[in-house]
C-alpha cells in the first residue's frame, strides 16, 4: 500500500496528448455522431506524451467546489479526456464548458458523452493543442498535466484576468504556492487564484496628511511593503492579495490602526481605509 501511494502521483499522469511537435491536429467541434462507435478509452492507455488516467468523480467534485463554479462561469478543461470534468461543471454547476483535447479519437468520444448527457448546448469539445488554443475568456481553468507542462503553462495562466480560478489534479505549479489543497482517497488537487500584478510604487490619496507613498513587493499572491507618511516609513501588516482584491493594515505614528481593503481596476486601486469609527474612500495610483 505504501508503494502504491508513492507510485500514484507518477502513474496518474495527464490524459492530455500535448502537441509538443510542430504538427498539430486541426481544431474541430465535429458532430458527436461522428465519434467511432467502437472506440472506448482504457485507463493507462498511452497517449502522445503521457498515459491517460481518468479523474475520479469524488475529486472532480472537490475541484469544482474549491473553484466555486457557478452558472456565471466559463470553464476550460485543458486535456478534456472523456469530457467528464466539462460535463460535470455544466450539468451540476451550470457553467458553460469547453474541453480541449489533443487526441482526435478521445475528443470524439468526449463529444459522444456530451451528447449522451444532454449537454450539447452547454459543453463544447475542441480537438486542439492547449498551447495554441485561446482560453483567455475562461473564468475557471482545470487541468491534469505533468509538472514540467504545468510550468510551461504557468506564464499563460498568470497573464489571465486577475481572479481567474485554476485547479490542477495531482501536480503543482512549482514555487507558485496553492491557495488551497484538497484530497480524495489517494489523489490530491490544488487551487489557485490568478493574482493581479501590483508590485512597485504607488501613491495613496484621500487621507489627511497625504498623499502617502506605497511600495509593494510581490511573489505571486504573497505581498509585503511599506507606506511612507511624511518622514515616517510604516510597515504593512497582514497584507493579502486574492485575485484583484488587496487588503493590508498599518499603524500611524499616533498609534492608530488603519485597515485598507480595495480592488484593482486597470492601473488603480480603489477602496476604503477604516480606523476607529472613521471610514474614508481612497484611491491608489501609479506615480
């Protein structure tokens, strides 16, 4: 049993057949009736670069719950395999789903499963390469790739709209720490929220004695920094970044605790600062 636990993270590799060569299949959303009637995938079957292992339904539920998938979402499943994640997201959570699958036979099989589930109006399966297809409109991205492929994909994910939710089966994103880890039987999955890019110098206006100079450091969603008020440099306390939402606290020289919470919109942060019974709207912009 111990040996099984050690081997599963290696064996449970992606069902995605990636286009690492210069030749890729043409993108298609053919009719589900075109699927080979005798084709049925088998767990452990070889693909282009990896083997295919289906994700258990229990882990799928945890992944979609962690991402808070709803009818407002557009979910892209990178490496759709048999289509089960895209179908579940649409059927149970109401999302519009798109699956991208490299293997044409597997993609056709997934379309057949979509039709059997009665989800043709909510789920589309694309035969294509995830490194060439455009999934920038996603609000949720699910994937099951090997670690090196996760790292290759990571820059694209980090350029997506702040607040986009990402869930990975089994494998992490290197030094991009997950916001949440979930488990089901011997499986693990990891959840991230794409952070806004806020590192650098800012100016806060709206408080007495301002403007205040704000300097932020950032490593993915982990942030820190200082706030300069006159000749005083104040450390930021409890700074948190979740998507495009920023929170931090600071103590002014008169020993009053102030708490900022706000949201990034383009090149500015708008929000409020609360101290004692005072609440003031503030704006933070690039100098």
